[in-house]
C-alpha cells in the first residue's frame, strides 16, 4: 500500500532557528513529491520535486529529494513567526491522478 | 491566477440531511478532487474526476457521491449526513499535465 510519512508531527522553535522537516514515502512508480504550507485555510504550493529536479530553493525555504532513501526534507532557515503553519508532503505515482498526503508537520515559531 | 472556490466556508447540518458541497475552478482544469482533512489523519482522498462525467473513487468514498456535469464544477454529495462526516472538506484542481494542485479555501462541515 502506498504511503507517506512525515516527521516530526509537531515542532516548536524560536525565531531565527533553522528547522528541517522530513517526508518519507513508499510509492510504486514514483512521479513527483510536493510540499505545501497550510495556515488557517487552503494549502498553498511550495515546491515540486521530481527525478529530474531534486533540489529547489525559494528564499529561506529549500527542499531536497533523496531518491535512494525515498525521502525528502524541507529546510527553513532564519524562521519567522509567519512560518507557523502545517507543512504537508504529497506524493504522486506515475499513471495515476491520485496524490497521497502525509499527516503533516505542525510548526510553531515563537517570537 | 488560478482560483478555486467552494460554496460555503462553514456549514452546520443535521444527521440524515442530504448535503451538497460545491467547488468551482476558473482555469479549465481537467482534474478535480475532493478531500477531507481530520486532525492526525491528514488529507484523505474521497473522489476525483479527470473529465466531465468521469469519476473515480478515492480512499474513503463510503457515504459520499460526486457529480461533474460541467468541467468547472465538481460537487460532493453526502446522501445522508452522519456525525462521523464532521470534517474540513477541501476541493482541488490540476491541469492534466501539471503536478501542482490548487486548493479551495475549504468547507468546515459540522453534522449534529
């Protein structure tokens, strides 16, 4: 059965800290891995990683796909209170329209 | 800029009622999805549609049905609402060749 596991489930840090969120997956015929940020409403897209694009960066956020370990990390440097959110990881397999989501990591950044 | 809208942000219904949740997207996307989100369980796929009048069951379709009569609109129907269907419902859409899902704002449904 395909599955996506995120860790930790929750995390509390102080402003300025660096955090690393983890996502591991078991999916037949991996196609892509996506990261989303969810505040109080709809998830918003952060990154997409594929076999041809295993590293992405945007400002203080960056993400790497480890195809050998079947996992991905999301790094946030110099965290701010506005980074407080649930971070979701989703994986899509080839030949399917479905996305399998992890349960998310709840990040709280204290001032 | 893609926009996905959902008919209600908050909804309170009684057990046994028939409930309609509507989702509309304005970017001519082929694929549309309905998820429910519960604490500790993440997003779980209820149904998805890859074309007008085409639908496929997701992981938890029991107690739900869907309708897609027009490309831009995907409806989720709870035939007889039950308290265990109290949840946040999220709609999403994608182009057929795009990996990125665009989400609506969600409908928080409470069944009493």
